[in-house]
């Protein structure tokens, strides 16, 4: 029996099962089994495989990476051509783009790499239509733009989300607040710091036993679902922010546009007419959460033209030094920082000081 057949069987059983307290235990088990089979699909066992897909893995350049994901013929290539000035073949038939086409834009001093990925189809997570390679590239992005056609139903949004979720990509979510630690002995130690609506000690034990884990500490710090627990145990999930880009707004009325603007994480644009690109770029910047640090040589004015761009969460002076050169941190005596992260300007700081957007720094060597 093939993996796909097993997955279909489990999904059928889950749809047949009523959801209530008595069946929660059984559903948790089925979800764990499903997650294991999905992982086997993503990483097939043994064998040399067919080598990497031609033209899919693109070298990472710039400060952030943004991928365009969507069904064929929604205007991904037009969007890339008009945003980055890179020619990606555009035609009136589906599957014009067959490999990943990269482009780079400069925005607010940061270099952002844009990837035009081939269109995915339903069943891409199971390997249909090169879907696996496409979604594998999407996993490496800092931000995903799901490009949708305004005229086609919003069902497409659900389908694409489902494909990405099946491949371990979680969109616009935070990692679940669950402590999970394997041990050598001592059984399952289960603690919940707040009331749980779905998980209890029994269900947690059965999900873990499906993974052959019999000794572990589990701490639930928020109201978690079985899926959250499976995500933590699997450990290969990536949490990526996502913007829904609704293309072809030149073909709808103003009233419809007002409705669309109320959808969260959404930007309506027209790639062909270049409408609303500034709104899209601004939203991309918000979601990427990049931090710009300006450098100041001694006795000169700060250089505001080319900032050093750091990802959010890694903005200490040490990270800044490593971004420039790995030997710089060894020679650092202290740094002088001007900006919103310090109490007085300039302030003398060490390597652990965390900087904020648009700070100015001057390094003093030993």
C-alpha cells in the first residue's frame, strides 16, 4: 500500500469520526500517524533519489528573501518583472514559468531577493507537478507572498494554505508555547500551566507513544491543540509571515475593492498597471521586520546611504560585527551607539547591547 493511499485512508477515517471528548484521544492518534506519513513523503527513505531539481535552488543573496507562491496564471511573473525589472517569461497560458526566477529590489537601503516560483497545483505537497521542489524553496524564504487572482474564488487561498501546511510551513503563526524535553527514564511527565480544552495526559501519552517516545517532560503554557503538540515533536516546522496579494484589481468595481481591503494580511494590486505597489512594498517591509544600522567612521558624519541590515531578533552589537566580518568581534573594545535603543547619545555599550531600527554605531577597537 503506497504512502498516498495510507494518507487518504487516514483522512477518510478522520472525516468519518465525530468530534467530541470521547473521540479526542483517537483523533489525536490519527493526526500523529498522518504527520509521520507526511514527513516520509517529504523525505523519502533511502535511495539516491533523482538529484536536485533543475534550476530550483537559487543562491541566497541580499538581506531577506521573498517568495511568490500561487496557482498558474495569477500574475506572479508580471509582478516580478514590474517590481524588480527582471524579465520572467509571461504568456497567456498556464505553467509559463518552469524554474525559479530570481530578482533583487532595493528598498529603504535593504537588498531584498524576490523569487518567482513556478505555479503549484492541488496535490503539490504529495509531489504533483514539481510541487515538492517549489514548496521546498518556499520553506527557505523570510516572507511568502501568496498571489491570488481577484476574479477566482477565495477557495484558492484555502487550497494553497493547505498545500503549504502539509509541507510543514505555518503561515502568520507563532511557534506553540510548549516545553518538550526528551529523557532517558522516568516516563511522561505532563504539566499544564492553564486549562486545556483539547489535550489531557492520556492524549499526550498516546501521541508521544506513536512517535515511540516514552520518557519526556511536556509543559503546556497555553491552550494547545493536538496539532501544536505534533508540530513541536516533529520539530521541522518553519513559521513564516505571509501576505496575500490580490492581483488584477483593474477588473473589479470600487465597492468590491472596499470589501477586499478589510481582509487581514491582504494587499490588492494590479501587476500589469503597477497599481498599489508602494502599499505592497511597505507591507513587505513591515512583515520582514528588518533592522537598519548606520555606520559612523570616527570624526565623520554617519553614512546614511548604505545601512547594515540585520534580521529582527539578531540585532546585538555582536551580530552586527559578525555580519561585517567574523574577526571583528575579537578586536572590539566597545561601541558607541546613537539612537532609540540607548538612554543618552552617544552611549558606550558592549557586545550584548541590542540595537533598534535606524541606530548609528561606531566601533572602537582594542
